[in-house]
């Protein structure tokens, strides 16, 4: 039953998130909002809505391990899995310019969260700081994209809005159904994940960084795999960097403003550093101008499988005193 709850929750999150994003894009476009602004705000926040609802739901249900685990696990999966799998299909180049902007921002955000989390978890004011940093980044990205034309962002917005009829009633209905799907899906996913954690006898954060995080990363993985078959694997890099940045600054920031997020010792001494390592691993490819090929993709995939196995083979059951020595 609990596995059905998780599966149903993931399906509702996927469908609800897609409906919400497309309807919101169509509505903003209809109201005359710049497509560049839509792409940097409505699309960015909308595609992160499933993770956001899951984290807020987990925090409200006193399951902070699932909330923080979802973000940390998603960021790890986004690099090792969402970049690794497309690289197995077709090699692609990681552009220097992208890593200088979004990549560096992702690393800095990761370090900031590690420092904040070390001092009694993530609370309201640090959460507000994270959200403010996200807004500052979006403003900078807007100015850069406007100076560069922002054509790719506008094209993405146009594509998202194509499948939604330009009818106010239809848009409103899709917005309502999309949000309802997200709320119901997050509730089912969090409850199912907690039951699995209890029955398996593992901490909730372990389920958060594995099952929940993998589930909420599936849309990015699907998008990247399709792009790889079309020989546009570099799309995976943009998706990963943007998603990871929003996870850290937006999702953790908003969730912390709703409820204090304590960080388990295991995550402070292990998972956070794996997240930072995965954030740094793309830089050598970019600055050496080396494509991320099949060997690198296989390494990424093996590293991710190893990370997941480590969660269930002794690491999660280690006492805090032993974890402090890691």
C-alpha cells in the first residue's frame, strides 16, 4: 500500500506540475508579460513546484529529514544521474560560459547552505537570505539574457504555452487542477515515504535522499534523455544547474520560512559533501574543453549507485558518534 501511495504521489506531482506550468505560462503570456520574464520566473518556479510542495508538506508533517533529503538527494541525482545517463547515449560539451555563471552560482549556494546548516539547521532568517539570493540571481540572469536577446528562453516559453488553449476558463481550470494535483501528490508521497522508512527501519532522511529525491528528479531525467537522443545533450547541463540552484535557494529557503529544518548529523558529515563534490565535478570538463562522454557518464552512474547503496549498507545505521569521525 505504501509503495502505491508513493507511485500515485509521483504521478500526481508529474501531471499536476506539468499542468500548472503550462497554464501559468499561457496566462502570463496572455497578460502581456515579457516571455523572458516568464521563462526566468514562472517556468523556473513552476518546474520546481513538485519539489517545493513535497518539502513544505514534509516540514509541516514533522518529517524534516524527508524535506532536506529531497533537496540534497535531488541535487546529487541531477548531476550524477541526469547528466550521466544522457552522456551514455551521446557525448556532449559542457560550455565554459554556462559553468562560469550558473555553475559557479550553484557551488557558492551549496557552500552557503552547508555553512548555514552547521549552525542548528536552517531557520526563517537564513531561509529568507537564501530566497533573496535567488531573486538577486534571477535579476542578474534577466539583465544578461535581455542584453543577449534571450531568444532561447522565449522559444521555450512559446513551446510550453502551445498546448494550452488561449481561453481564460480553461487556463483557470488547469491552474486549479494542477495545484490540486501537486497538493494531493505531495501528501501521498510524503506519507508513503514515511511509512516505508518506518517499515524498513531506516531514518527518514535516507528515504528522502534516495526514493523521494529520485522520484522528483525523474522529469529532469526524462527531458535530458530526450535531448540526448536529439543530440542536444548540453540541454542536460542547463537543466541540472538551474534545478539545483532553485532547489538550494528557492525550495530550501521557502521551506525554512515555513518551518525550521533541522539537519541530521549524517547529512552534515556525508551527504552535504557528496552534494558539493557533485557540484564541482563538472568544472574540469568545462575548463579542459573535454566532452562528457560515455566513460564519464558510466563513472557518474556508478558513483550514484554507490551513493545509494551506501545509504542502506551501514552508513544510515551508524551512531552519531561514529559519524562525527567521518
